[in-house]
C-alpha cells in the first residue's frame, strides 16, 4: 500500500498502485481497513510525496481482494487499457459510459459527471447533483484535475439510479 500526499489537500489517499505514468497514476482506493472503494487516477504533477505503508497481514489480505476486484470484465478493461494520459483515460471512460468523480486543483469538493467530449487538453462533462439531476455542462482542462475516480460505491449507486430513471 502507498499513501499519497497531494498538493493543496489536507487528506491523503491510500491505495495500491496498479498503473504508474508520467502524467497519471492509477490506484485501487483503500479508504479504511480492508475496504476497496473504486479506482482513482491521480494527476502525477499533484503528488508531493509517496510513503510506502507496510503491514504484512494487511498486504496479504489486500492482494487477494485486488485479484478478485479485477475479475469483473469492465474493471479489467480499465486495468489493461492504455491510459497513460488524461485524453486516453477519458476516452475509455466515455466509451464505457461511466459516471466519474472529478477532484479539481484548488477545491475541496468533488464533481460527479459523465464525459461528453474528449480533447487533447480538456474534456466537456455533464455534472450531476446528489439526486442525479443535471446541474451543469462544463469544460475542464486536464491541468486543473487532481483526481479522477470510477467504480466507487457512491458512483455505482448513482449509476444504478440513473439507469432506472
């Protein structure tokens, strides 16, 4: 497990890295104990420091859980896809029609949205409120993104509600 210390953030992110690149780092988010709660992609520029957290028993449990976690075909697509840039990542997210959570550089809030268009340096995204109502359509530049989350329990719950409405 690694603990990621991010610029302009009070809270750190703990997870198991499965993809590391110059632009984005992919982790399976571990908010507490043995809980896996989605996949986070971190803007590598926003990482101040990374600390390795060693706990042999927890590492053993988490490695087993991570193997099971990636058994789902849609998660395998994310793990195995070429996502070395934000453009590649958002192209995959858009093609799979996934709901995602964006954490932007200077804010402590997150935005829930669906990717509408992907460009070389930005995305167009529809943002939704906590009751799945369309709030806004926005243009977001990649340099302003700190993290992108998919497959969290929260996002999966909202996705199910959106499918049924």
